[in-house]
C-alpha cells in the first residue's frame, strides 16, 4: 500500500511540476533581463543563517555590492537582527516560504498563499518593507504555485545560473568555475548563504565578475522596467 501511494505521489509531482524554472511552464518567472547589459543579480536562498549570513554580508559590504536574499520565514523569525541588517545595508529581500518544506509543491493554492503572506507579514513587521518577490522552494512550479503567486500579487523570481553550491562534495572552486562559464548579460545567479564556505565562494565569484567586466544589481534593479 505504501509503495503504491509513493508511486502515485511521485507520478503526481512529475506530471504537474516543473523543475526548470526558466521555462516558465506554469508561471512567468524573472530569470534574465538581456536588456540590462553587462550586469548580473546575485541571489541567496535559505537564510538567514547565524554564522554564514553575517560573513556573506561582511564581504558584500566590503566590496560595495548589493544582492537579494530570499528568506525562510521560520529562520527569519529566529534571527530578526540579521533580517534588519540585510535591509539596512541596501539589499533586497524576498520570500522563500515559511519553512521551505519538501511538501510545499503538493499543497493547495490557498495553503501556499497563506504561507507566502505569513512570511511577507513577518518581514514587514521586522523591517517596515513589504516585499512582493517570491522564489518557490527548489524552483518547482505547478498550477497551484501559479495561482498562489497570482492570489498574493507576488513576482516569481527564478534564476539563469544554478550554481549547484548545495552539493558540498564539489569544491567551492569548481562551483565558481561553473558560474564563470555561464556568465551572460542580465543573468540571475542562484547561491545559498547557509552553506559552509559561502563567503569564500562569493569572493571568487566577485573576483570573476570584476575580471570579466560585469557589474551587479539587486533583483528589483535588474527587473525594474519589467511589467508584472
């Protein structure tokens, strides 16, 4: 019985979910703005982390770079000082759901919308800023996610460079090379600020961007002229 249920769930996910967020199969996602020229957006998921996020913020501050942080509500609730620091230092913030649960894509759109709004309300209470930026967990989209995005008047943000920095068996140097090979005008780079060595990887990426002549922007800046 359990095997049958697992097979049915897997079939549901494979049929109704898209794991390639750039395709925009169910909802239009902000993944690249070629018209921006030689500029990229650095984005960080899954934080804030009490150790790694401050290190990332220190480096961004020292280099004069602003980025976009997609925050998990339950983590933000535990580290309000970090959330306020992110905003105070000029970075964009976005919603990465309340708990980043593996079951999020299988919820109904009403439950998803409630989750997004809960995280949005917390971030506004902490910072005074109300963000409409939303990145679905794992980059998975489906019709329910599309309806939740519409219901909450969110802007779904994807990426055009997936760094694979969550695969810790890969060296940070290998991840940096992967990003460097995929650089292009107006691309969005996916990173994570909760992983060991996040600041070391970021330093290499920033060095590569400088050598290749790329500037940086927040997601809000990169897509400021995009229609909703």
